[in-house]
C-alpha cells in the first residue's frame, strides 16, 4: 500500500516511542504524538489517557495509520494491566473503527509466549505460530491485543501487524538479549514495512534484528518486506565475559521470557 502520510504514535514519550519518533520521519511520516505524560520539546503532542475515549477519537481522527506503543510495558497488578493494556487497547481499536482508520501496528511482545523454551544446540527457531504461553499479566495482555486485532480484521476490516518485540535498545544489555535484540534502526525498518505492506489482514511477526544467536523465525516479518541490517554479535564477547553464558538449568535462562518467568520487573507507577 502507499506509505501513510500521517501516523498516530501512542506511547510516544516512552523509551521505544522516543527511539521511533526520532527515526520514522526519515521515512516520510508526519507523526501525531500521544502519551499519558507531556513530551519535552513537543508542544503539539496530545496528552491523554487511553481511558479517555473522547480524546482518543480526536487523536485518531484524520490519521492514515496508528502505531500503538502505549500502556504498561512491565509486570503490574492485573487491575492495572486490565485498565491500561486491555481496556486501553480496546478503546483505541474502537476509536480507529469509528474514525475509519484501516491500518494499525500493535506492539505485542515476546512475553506473550514467554514460557516457550528457548532453543539450544540444534533446536529449530521458534515459529511464529508457537502456542501462546504468557509469562506475566503483561504477556497475557499482549495475547489479548493480538486476538483483538484479529477480531477487528474479521469484523471491521481493520488490518494490523502485531509485532512480538524482543528488546529494542541502542545496544543489548544482557546475554539473553543477544538473541532477541532489535536495533532501533531495524525497529524503524520493521515499522515502515508493517505500515506499507499489502494485504496484511492480521499478521503476527517477531521483532528483532538478524542476530547470529537468533531464537525465533523472522520469515513472517521478512514477508512484509523487512530486511534487518544489524546483528547483536559485536556485543557478545563483552556481555558474556561480564555475565557468563546462559545456563539451561537456570529457570530465568530456560525460557524465551527470561527473568519475566521468575522475577519479572515491576512497573513503577
């Protein structure tokens, strides 16, 4: 499809939102920014809660597509996850339906399948159709978002690419992250592919760079036109020297979700 011109970016003040709002304009996008918090240096950004349905309707009105990053990105209580990630995502899809927006990119997560055993040795890469095994209420909410996206395609013709993001940081910070890291530049490449690919209906893809130590299959992402350019391997020697190799018998190392399966980081608010 032709590249959308105006894209609503929710969660624009967060870490991932900040990385992408610095890069996506280079692909020709005009970004409309939304976050629960004001964004320094962005006086036109919309400050709104996902619970504010009137504000969401106004925010999506007239955009060509939506990138949905907003919500809680770590573990929290079920009540907080329910409000921000489940009800909030439903509110966004309802606003998109009401305003006729036909393409959404949804930030899902590897934690939707976090209890999947990580590959070792000659194990095959984790396929995109691996059964859901959420590792937290957070991961559970991402599975809900994928199913909501599927429903809104079948009922309302809204296309979504759900990206099971690994870890998108300027550089990997752990040995586990060597296998699921997505460089910010590759993140922008994947978002651009997800916004412009033809006939995606509802497509789920893994989101990472082309890492030497890759754990999962990137074929559905590549089918969108995604061509990752980066690899975590240049960071491997230093991280392994500092942290040691992953241990198969360690519960925090045995699964795709890593420490989210044992002692998940808790959302601070």
